C-alpha cells in the first residue's frame, strides 16, 4: 500500500492536505468507510453516500454543511459535540471558520473523518 497522505497542522491551526487526500474518495471502499465515519461522528444517519469520483468531497461537504447550518440556527449543542467527536482542536476550528466560515468547517470535518479511515486502514495493513 502506498504511503498515506495525512494532515499537518498549518501555522494558522488549519489542516492542510499533502498529496491530494481528497483523491482517496475515488476508491469505493474508502468513500464508504468515510461516509460511515461521518455518520457516526456527526450523528447523521441520513448522510447520503455520494457516487465515487471527483464530486464526492463536495457532496459530502454539502451534507455536513447542511447539518452545521441547522445546528448553528438552533444554537444547538450538537455542533460542539460534532467538533469534539471529529476530534478537531479549537485552533483548527477557528482557522477554518475564520477563513471560510461554516463551509470551511464542513470541509475540515470531511477531511478529518477521511484521515481517520486512512489511518485505520494503514495500521490494519501494517499490524
């Protein structure tokens, strides 16, 4: 298996991708696992699995963004729970929302869940 591209913390606290992390969503098995991770971490059983391919990341981000917007409008504690379950730091959240608002946070959540899947896969192959 090729070396996995993972996140590094940028100076502003955001996660940057190296090696095209989003490209992993072109693999059906990885996409399915990433959707399952998002459903679990965000408590979104209704999140739709998009088709494999170039638009998968944006489709997932749109689904997560819709949930974030609902939670923000309702002043819900669900957003805080989701941030904690996805395992984002305050600095990462502030960097993403400061740069791009809720769409940035949604994208960061998708990438973090994808990273969890890839790390689990990497260590299961090595272990």
